[in-house]
C-alpha cells in the first residue's frame, strides 16, 4: 500500500489556520504577516514531506495526495474572507516579504498612500534618536544642519482609509527624540526617509521591512526581524542585529562593530585597519581575505585575530548563513 504524502503538511497548515481564525474571532489583533506566512510554510512542509517520503519509503511505495493538497489550498483561500481587517487578495496567502504576484499584475494591494513630512530642531541636549516601525522601509542619512527631517509614505487599503489624521509621532522627551507610528491597525505599511544630525546616538527597531543608510556619523543600534539591512559609510560604534534576512555593511570606518543574524548572511567590507576580530557561525561558512585563523568544526566555523593595534572590536555571529569579512 502506497504512503500518501501531504497528510502531515496539510494537517499542520489547516490547524494553524484554524488557530488564527479562532484568535480573530475573539478580536485578538494579529499582524497580517502571520496569515501571509501560512502559504510559504505549507509549501516548505510539503517539500520536506516529499523528500522524506522518497528517502524512507522509496520511489514506488509512496504517492502525493493531490486531492488533500487542493482541498487545503481551498480552505486557506476561503479562510481569508473571515479576516475582516485584511485586504482580500487570493495570492496573499502565498505572499512573502514584499513580493506578490498581484503586485506585478495590478500593483500593490495597499492601493492608497498618504504622504507626510515633519521636521524638528535638535539642540546639543538631545543626544539620542529612537525610531520604531512595525512594517516598512527605513532609509536614513545625516543632515547638514541640526534639523531632523522625516518624509513618510503611509500605504493602506480601502478597508483602512480611516487612518489617523496624524499617523506618525515625532516628539522630544528629555534627551531623546522619538519617531513612531500612531496607528493601531497592523495591516498598514509606513516607509520612512530620514535625515538626522551628526553624532546622535541612533536606535532603530523595525519588525518587517528593509533598512538602508547612505552615510551616518554617530553610534548606531539597529534591529530588524524580517528583511535585509544594507548600511553604507558607517562611522561610529555600531550594533546590528537581524533574524530573517541578510546584513550588508560597506565602508565601516572608526568604531567597534557587533553584528548578529539568525537566518541570513553577513557581509562586511571596508573596515578599520586596527581591529580585534572574532567571527562565529553555526551551519554556515566564513570567507575573508584578512590574515585570520579560521577553524572549522562539524557544524561550526570560527575565526579570530588581531590586526594592527586591535583598537576596535569586530564581533560577528550568525546561524544558518555565511560570514564574509574583507
């Protein structure tokens, strides 16, 4: 009797969709990204089940349960109609990150935009800049004066056209200026372009999206969860962390660097000459043109070394990805 592939992955996907429907029924707000990852997760589970089925049962003793797979996809599509706050779009269920089939054919499903510009003068007493964003792109650089300028584009659907008249907050409290959203609905994307005066201690916390800088002088603490981080011409101590996405740093000047990633690559090019380097990766590899001692174990690779005076510390760690340092 042939083993039918697809039962496990379909069952898990339907259970997860049922849990999300149950939470939605109790008015528990969940970011729509969790609904969107059900589709990719289903495909991953199905692919793994196919591979394991071939290995364990052989080519002739297993088959794919096409009917159950089609039934599961139909259940997923129908379930979307119960998420009242989410824009209904069939291929949303297989949407991951910013890529979507409908985005190519008919444009982004968040069809409406609101453009906002704000600015605030920062005197010497304001030493810190704190930026938080739930979903969207953050691009930042230094301004040529003491003014912080914010240009924001709020993307929303016709179901969310009642967004707050002032959807972002830019305010000073003590020695810190705060930039954050003023929106409760999670199915809204805010893209920021920000100019910040030099030598401010910058903290960025983004959940889903892309973070990019052209040039920044000052200490930075940048965190992302889902999306790539691309930083150019950093000058100052920096801490960069990510969970699902790549980290790329070009032209890192004076200062120490700590970079950590869970699932993704870390590429650092153009570093100070006087550094104390420590690299570590699990289930990945290390590539460097620097004279470092690289050690490879079963699943772990490490590299250490002191170049020049070792004035600045370069510490990079990740899991499931490569580390490239030059």
